[in-house]
C-alpha cells in the first residue's frame, strides 16, 4: 500500500479482529513473496485435487471388484479405474470405451454416463481451485497492521524552556510544523476525501472512513428560548450513536478490549439582533496585522 510507509507495516502473521479469529488470520508480505505464494497455492491445490481423485478411483475400483461374472465393458472399466489417470484423460478414455461397446454391452450408456459426469466435475474443480486459490492473496485495498512510533500528542509544555529565546524558538518551530502539516497534508486530504460522494480516490480508503452515520432528531431550543429563531423546530439533536473504534478508527482491538465512542450535540439557529456587538479594530492595535 503506497499510502503507508513500509517501515511501519507489520510483516508476518497477525489477526484482523474485525473479520474474526478464523477469517481474520492474515499474512502480510511484500509483492515478490505474495506472487510466489499464489503460485505455490495453485500447485498445492492441484496436487490435493489429484490425490483426492486417485483415492476416489481406487475406492470405487475396490467396491466394484466383487468377483462376479461380468462382460468386457466392465473389465475394461475396471482396468481404467485402476490406471488412476487424471480426470480429463480418464474422461476421454471412458468415452472411448463406451463408444467401442455401444450396442454390444447391455445398458452401455447408463453404465458409463455417471462416471463421465463425475470426471467432468473433478476436471472443472481442478481448474476452479487453481483460479480461486489466487483470491487468497490480496494486492489492492488490503488491510495492514500499522505501528506509528511517532504518533503522540505534541508536547507544548513551555516549562521545559529555561530561557525566553528557547521558548520563542519552540513556539516558532511548533507553528511552522503545524502550518506545513496543514498546507501539505491536512487541507489537500480534506478537500479530496471528505466529500458527499460514494466514489473516492484510492488513498482516501487508507485511513479514512468516508462518513459516520448520524441521527438527527428535532428538539426545542438548546439555549434560552429568547435567542432562538422562532421556527417549527428551533433546535436539533445530532447523535453519532456508538461508534466502534475498530470499524471507524482502525484500532484492531480484541472484542473484550474494544472501545466505543459517542458524540451527541444540540444545535440551534440563534438570533443576531440584540446579541452582537461591533468593535473597531483600530481601538485594539495588537489585533492588527502587520501592514508592511
């Protein structure tokens, strides 16, 4: 995932708590290792299907070997069953045997058709397993476990500065850091990702939940009724409900440790008449900007 620095992505086995203890078992590797895993899984899946096919043929051969008198079609079928050919080759030879014995053996088609259908099923299963084994590996929009060692609140305790110059340097550095972060990351990300749309760019799905469903309930004025505009519903409650830290914040916590967050606020449209005051900025010079 290009949106996350590879240094902070955990490599190896980890548990995606949101998907459960079984389906959530995840192995994170680089692209080269992932490609090799796809190839190995496809080969192992084909080998497993072939061994299962051979076991089924042997078991069915032994079931039919009852020592009773039989015609040539039966014995040729037994020979083919014991040869343990792959499903596709078995199907072709089985059809050939039926074709040679058609009209000579009793119920030749009925005695050959079920076995042909089973061979078709195994042939299709071999192809399907090879294809669907690739779905065990994700290469796009995949969840990863991220460790951010530098993620912490900024320490703004100015008591650590013993001199005025150090305090000013600290404040200046903090201001520059915040300004550069807002300009280079926060503002472009907010403009691109926090939009009322169902289609978002790929990088917006890395850390961002596009929206949290909110419930709006009309209510009375949350303040003194004299300051609310006289509408049918002067106020409204906005309720987020219980928001899971795993689903919306990506904390990947076990069920017993999960934390849920809820925000409920009341809003209202206020009157401005009689509740505002205009102040002349020139009366407060320290509020003015430098006009150089």
